[in-house]
C-alpha cells in the first residue's frame, strides 16, 4: 500500500510536469499543442546522446536537454502557431500544424536514433535504495520527484513573481487588453512556449530515466494521458494540472495493482470521458470554459 | 497491354482498396466538420463497425451484405446516446471528449476476451470487393452533393459559420449536429466493416488515436470546405507512401522516416499556405498568376 | 387589442450586474415600438432575452398567449420572432442571397426524398425560395449585390442584408437592434420607410435605435430604459418631453 502510493506519486510527478507545460500553452492561446509529446521524446534522446556519446554527467545533460526543448518550443511557435494566429479557425488549424511538426520531429528521431528502444548507459543514476516508512524507494525515484518539485516551485515563482510571468498571464486573460497595456504579446507567447516545451522536455528526460526506455514513439503513451490530466485539472489551470497529474499517477498504480495492467488505461479514459460529459470544466477547474 | 494492366492491378489492389476505405473515413470526419464540429470519435465508430461485421459473418454466419448493414447501423445507433450529451460541448473540448470515447472503445476491445483482446479477430473471410467500396464512396458523395445547396445544406453552413445566429433563424442546431455525427459514425462503421473483410483481421490497435488523426488529416489536406475535398486528400495521402517507397533509395533516407517527414511537411505546407486544402490549389495558382501579371504591368 | 409581446417584471443579472432589472412593456400587433435608452441601459439584453439567446433570471415574456422565456432560440423563432444583431452577424462566407435563404429556413418545407432523387418538385421549391430571397434583397435595395459574399459588402449593405434575412421568415415580430448604426442618411431614410411598410403589413417591430430623428419619425410608442428599468413610456412627443428621460440622457451623455 505504502509502496503503491510512492510509485504513484513518482509516476504522477512526471505526468504533472508534462501536463503543466501542455496546459500553459492552452491557457495562453486556447490551442492544443499536439507537438508537446514529440518535444518530450526529442529531449529524452538528446539527454541520452549527451550522456552516452559525450559522457556528460546526467545532472549536466539534463539542463542542456531541457534548454534544447525550450528552443524547440520557440521553433514551434514561430513555424506552426504564429502564422495562423489571425485565422478564425486557429484552434483547429493550430492543432493540425502542431501535429505536422510532431510528425517532422518523429521523422528526425527515427532517422537519427532509429526505431528501436535506446537506453541510458548503466550507472547513469546510482541504483541505491532507501527505506522510507516501510516503502522501498530508489535514489532515482527520489531524484525524479525532487526535480519535479523544484521545477514546480521555479515555475510558480516565474509566473507569479516576475514581470515576464505577469505578461504571460495578461496575455492569457486577454491578448487585446494586454497589448493596450503595452505588453509585447509575441514575446509573451514565445516565452510561454519556451517554458512549456522546457517542462515537457524535463518530463521526457525524467521519463526516459525512470523507465530507461527511449524510442521515437514514446511520446504517444503520454500524449493522450497529458490530455486527460489537463482536462481533469481544468484546462489552463496550472495547480489543477499538478493535482490531476498526481491523481492520474496514483490511479494508474492502484488500478494496475488491483485490476491488472490491461485495465489501467481503460479506467483512465473512461474517467476522462465521463468528466468531460458531466463536468467539462474539470474536477479542479474553477473557470467555466464552455462557451455561453 | 491488358496483361500489364492486370499486373498493375494485382500489385496495387490493396492500395486502391485503401484509397476507397480511407475516403470513407475522411468523409466521416467531414460530415461533422461541415457543421463546424471537430468530433474525433470515428476510430471508435470504425472499430465498432469492423467488430460487429466480423462477429456477424464469423459467429452468426450472416450473409455479408447484412453484416455490412450492421456495420453501418450499430455505430450509427451508438452515436445517438453519445452525441446528445457530447454535442453540447464545443470546440476543442468536443474533440477531446470524442477522442476519449474512441480510446474507451479501443481499450474496451483490448480487455474483451471474447474477441481475443489485443490480438484481435483473425481469419475473417475476405468478402469485400473493390466495386463495393467504390460504390459506397460514390453513394456517400452523391448524398453529400445533394445536401449542398438544399435547405439542410444551408442550415449546416449556417451552423458552421455562426451557431447562435443560426439558432435565431429557427434552425434546431442540435438535431443537425446529431444527424451529422450519426452519418459520420455510419460511414466510419462502413469503412470498418469493409476493412475487416478485406484484410482478414481486425485488432484494437488499428483504431487508436493515430487512426482518427489520419482521417482528420485526409479531410483537411484535401479540403474540408467542399464534400469531395476529403476524397482528394485520402487518395493523395494513401498514394504518397507508395511513391515514397520508390523514391527513398534515391534520396538516401530510410522509407520510414522519409514517409513521416514528407507527411509532416505536406501537412504543414497545406495548413500554412492552402487553408482550404489541396482542392483550392488551382484557384490559388490562378490568384498568384494574376497578382504577378498585375505586378508586371504596374512596373 | 391584446398585445403581441408582453414583458412582465423581467430581470437578467450577469454576476452582480442587473442588466435588466424588472422591466415590463407590451408591443401591440402592427405597431412600431421603440426601445431607447443610454448606452448600457440593457436594450440589447432585452432583445437577447426575447429571442431566447438569454434566459431571464426572473419575470415572464409572453408572445401572444404563450410564455416564451426559457425556450431555446430556434423555438422562439418558430413562433414567429426574427431579429438582427447590433454587431452584425451575417454568415460571412455565404452570398447575400444565401444568407436570406438561411433566413427562410422556417418557411420552407421541401422533402428530403425529393431533393435526393432530383425530382422536379424539389427544383421548383428551390427556384421559388431563390426568387423570394432575391425579391427581399430588392426590397432592401440590394438587387445588384445578390451574389456578393456577405464579407465583401459595405457596413450599411450588411445591415440591410440582415434585415432581409430576418424578414425572410415572415415573422410576426421583428426585433431590430440599432439597424441604422453606421449608415449614411440616404440609407437611414430607406430603412425608415421599410420599417413603416413592414408595420403596415401587420408585422410588429421592436426597434432599438440611437438615431433620435428616426425613432421619433417611425415609432408609434416608445419605451425608455435606464439601468435596466423602464423610466418612461408613451407616444414619441410625450416621451421626448419627459423630464426623467431628459435627465437620463443628460446625466449619461453618449
Ligand atoms: N454577456 C454579458 N455578460 C456580462 N455582462 C453583460 C453581458 N451582456 C451585457 N452585459 C452588461 O449588461 C449591461 C447592459 O448591456 P446592453 O444590454 O448591451 O446595453 P445596451 O444595448 O442598452 O447598450 C451592460 O452593463 C453590459 O456590460
Ligand atoms: Mg446594445
């Protein structure tokens, strides 16, 4: 039981990180960035290459990979979103252009790293185990949760206390009003994409370390779960995404333990579907998002 | 001459069949797009149709035409209780809710032992003929063409352009949206029934998120403003991998990545430069020409 | 004569703001009824409440002897109410004529089977609908612009297409929300005449308008709204001289 909770929190912290980035862009632009999962995957590969090929320490490789993911976010914004911003159907066309970018990213990964599963070299993270209130916790799991928590704190500070964060929030509230107030809207949106993709990249590196299995299609497994998490948390709500990420992680671990692994996703998606039909603003969402 | 044609036909029979099947799937997404709704449950509907038809021919020994009717009817019936609550949700939320529905169907099949779970059903008798597929495509196009310009066609366009305004004109928008969802489910189910009896097998993973994304991409790349646009998109994107397989050795990229890369770039180019899809290309070229002529005569 | 439309103590709140606050008035058949008031008085909200786009938080709205509050817009429309929008809401990618064809939705009863089978009866029905639409566009002075996309029409032209689209359902009650905003004087004059003729044919008009001349010229009765409440009602002359009305307009200059 205690072990399940630990495993659930650990998985949940990765989902939360992933969804946090997803929901940030949604909150700002009302657009789903379907390339988020591809950024997640590419960052994981980049970290792997830095560790495996260039023999960097993981604690150095990870920030570099996260930075790389952030720049991918800037690229995405420039190529796939900014040109469409004026269009009436920008939330459908943005969905498709981001999908196109995801496809390109996946093609690049396939060409560079091949279709097979790659793994971090043995000993990238020390394999010591600790005993925590009766549950076995590996040093890796602890590191992952610690990194996730650190990133939540940094992000909260960034959004709440910095000028850039205030500008991003102003744009999320109303791009027009923000422009009148003198906010450089393009810059704020680009910043949101940078942060969003960096978080997605961090989630990817941690996911790669946690399961030690990296492949060009690894994003697929979190893509729809990320959607489930941001719906559950209320689209655009960052605390909601974190809570919902942990909720999903715990649910998955418990369903796997008591019903079997094959039911894990079925339960999650039935939940997602029911929530959308019964309570579209999400379990933790405050603002009603259904158009009047 | 005839022998060569027969050879060509034998080699590409499967591709030709899939152009038709994918056209039906693309049209199934188009039906809801035509009234402005992004509903993405069609992989689920297609799975329901495929499984229903396969079980009926294999377990109940129904004749194939009846099984195909069931592949149309069962998802259409399922779409009604799904649509009534779900169509109240708008925009991207509708898309996500329907994606959720599709995943629930897929995962339900994975966990259903009677149909072999993730392995799926195999050794389905091959009963689908090319003419059946293309007859269905033609029938679907005919119905959509007849709707266009009719009272109902205008109501759908009005809903797409401004739903609240359409409601004040006396258009019962929910009924129209539901009708289009049901029609889309029927087409998706039909495609599923054909596919199951063409490829000998069905498995849940053939009906995942990726599949419905493909359908949407066919419709948008071809052009979702006009009923035959999705067919153009489906034909082009189904043929593309075949062409790329021939081209891959020449450019020195593996066929797998090359296919993905070109797919992605084509999609990006269409969405950025041809918002109304490939079918608007001739008009766009004419516009570019006219602009160039105007610029030259001004100079 | 019993009124065609009657609002009784109608209230609509948005959060804390009571946009309409216990308003009541009645529109008689065949009359042009003006609804005026300073900006933010709640006029558009009243139109939205009548047409069913909003539901009142309290009070009742009757059309003939039927309560219509809480009905969805398409049912209200089916009972004979049509409207235009203050911020024009044409279908931008449809032609002027096709916009008016959409407006005929309730009047048309073609058979789906006939359409699918391309029977002559379907073709006749469609030709008649197109001819009616073109006649309506001619009536609002747009016979030259029938095939133009709505998005390419001038502001004044778009407003006139909206009026034609609303008339296309042959409504008992026509709701016009600032139909002449942005029009030149010649266009305004044409709209005034059109409104008088519509009323003369027995249809009622509820007219929200800022152009005082127009309101005085065409309205039989005027209701003045201020902060969601009715502050005056009566014939144009009496309302214009009402001190409460003058104070409302002077105290809240536009
Ligand atoms: N959908 C809405 N949400 C919140 N407030 C609204 C909404 N519609 C109108 N209001 C408010 O109600 C009041 C009346 O608005 P409106 O009916 O548009 O006035 P008018 O048409 O007389 O200028 C205004 O204070 C406006 O801000
Ligand atoms: Mg108004």
